[in-house]
């Protein structure tokens, strides 16, 4: 007679364990695949790719100080982490949309209609907090208030997490960590996202106006008075992927990009130092030095 009994408890538990193991393996495989896809999208394969990443970095940085009260602006550079705040960096619908204090005519630069359901920060012509009837513009902050200003903090830094395998594998002798990094951006407490990969010697310098003679000079740290800060200068080397090496030739200067087949070296405006990667000859490099104006800090 055919046995019509169901599964025993042991069989059921074994099946559950096998299902969990299989599920965990699939999830791990999926996460690895997604991480590799994201990483490959941040590699520089052509000069056009590099220009795109530079323009992205420029757009992010130009938003520094947007909609932020003058006495609450954050602008710092500490241990290789460049930080600033802006109301225009979050992805929430309508964030950064601004309009006149009457709230009757949306005035967003992109022609959007500012949402009505949420909070606003209203500022006067000196970028001080003001009631709507005495302000020149009000900025939509979505579900966040001025008390949540940390949600609008932008951090730009380098990390070797999920570094693409295409990056030159050279390790620091002391820490054993990769010398090449991902250039990352983090907004508030969101998960950091890569901007561009295979970056070396990333640094930020600051274009500061002398209050006495008006001359703009470059220095390693931001001024105490952000109104004197006219711009920032990004400096880094980036590996060009899938490019064949050529014989040493004369340096070529194109726009922001200084490409060289001799040892990549920063100009004096970026410190004048050569690339720290010892095996630099194994791959092709671009030297990036770019100035970004900061119009929202006035």
C-alpha cells in the first residue's frame, strides 16, 4: 500500500535550511552583480567619460550653500573629506525649488511648480532667516525642516570599498589598502555613491579672496569667512581603462585634462607633487585639475 504520510519535522527543517542557503547564495550573487555593474559605470574609458564625470562633480559642487542661511553654512575640508551643505542635493520631489515670498508664483529655475505640501526656508537678501513677508525667496525642503540641516550635508571623499577590479592593484606598504580609490559622494546619512573610480592623490584646494586687496589666492583650507571663498580646485589622477600604452611623447593639454606619458605630476596650483603610485607606467593616466566657482556663497 502506498505511504500517504506527509513530511516529518526533520525533513521539513532540512528543506527550510537548504532553501535559506540557496536564497542567501542567490542574494549574494545578485548583490555582487549589481556592485560590479555600478563599479563599471564609474570607470573612465575615454576622454568623453572623464569630461562627463568632471561636469557631474562641477554641478554637485556649484550647489554649495544653495538655500542655506549664511550663519548655518558648513564648509570644511578635514582628513581628505570635503563637506558642504545645500538644499539642492537631495532627490526628494521638489527639493530646492524656490519661489518668491508671496508664494503665488513659482520661480524655480527649471520651471517646476513648487509643491505646497512640506516645509520651506525663507531668506532675506543677506541670506538670513526671515518671515515670508520680509524675505526675497523661500526654498522648499520637503519633509525636512531647518532642524534637519544635517540631511542636506554633502560629503565628497575617497574609499576603496567595491573598487573595480580593473583598477591598478597597488597597495600601501603600511596599511595594505589599495592606493587607488573610488571618489564618493554622500548626502546626509544616505548610502555613499561612487562618482568616478580608480582615483589617486585626491585633494581639494580653495580660491580665497584677500579682504585687503581683493586678490584671489589658492590655499589648502577654506577661510573662516565663507564670503571670501570664490571657488574650489579639485586635483586628482585617474586611471584610464582599456587604453593601450604609447611611447613617451610630449605632454598634451586639453581643457581641464592634462594627459601625460611621462610621470603624471600636479601643477603648482595643486601642490606640484607627482603621482604616489609607484607602478604608474603600467597604465595610462589623466591628471585632473579643475576650478569650480561657488555662486551661492555670496
